C-alpha cells in the first residue's frame, strides 16, 4: 500500500512484519520493518486523509501505525 503523502510503500509477503520502502530521491530503498504481529499479515491499508496505516493478521489482530513517526527496526 503506497502512502503518497509520506512517500512510503508498505509491503508484506507471508511474514509477520511489514517492510517499509522509501521513495526519497530517485531511488527506492528499504528503511526497515514494522514488527508487532505474531502471525502472517493478511492486509495493509492507509486511511485516506490521515497519517495512519492499519495492518491485520491471519489470527485477527489489527495494529495501527502512525506514518509520521514510524519506528522501523
């Protein structure tokens, strides 16, 4: 899911974390991972007109992320 206002792309692929990709400058690069789920992430969405992203996993947990203060590890 691309968050145009923050120029980041959030991706997840059969894992319990989401990758955060930055589009600062001419290149795209991985700036870290959003960790906090204990099961495979099944959905990621950015809430329109807000700085919030939401991720959900296969066992029903939902997490919110503030794109202004991403703490990637």
